[in-house]
C-alpha cells in the first residue's frame, strides 16, 4: 500500500509540474489550484482517501488488510488513468 500511495503522489507531482510548474507537500490543494474545475470531484476524493492513509501505512503499527490494499490499488489505477489522459493533452 505504501507504494500505491507514493505512486498517487508522483502522479500529482507530474500533473502540477506540467500545469503549474510547481510541486508541493499539499498535493491535493496544489492539484486543485493547477487544474481548477478540470479536477473531477471523484478524482479528488479518491486521492484524498489514498493520502489520508499515508502515515498509518508507512509509519503505523497496525497492518492493513489485503482488501484495504486492493481498494487502494483500484483507486490508484483509476486516478492514474485519469492523470495519464490529462498529461497526454
């Protein structure tokens, strides 16, 4: 799950670098600033759901389940497909 979350952050960095020439720690806020209304609410919510788990997954003591990991990967795959479309424009 740690890799999934880091991939989501990397896609955000790619998008904000492409559309705003900037990367930042608050990737959701920066992504919204870079894309405005072009960032669908569904993608923003999926991204937030992934990022909210970052500290727990990377530094916490409670293991996540396989189901948690599968859901995270599904969110990433959908977000990545959308991000790839945006970067190809």
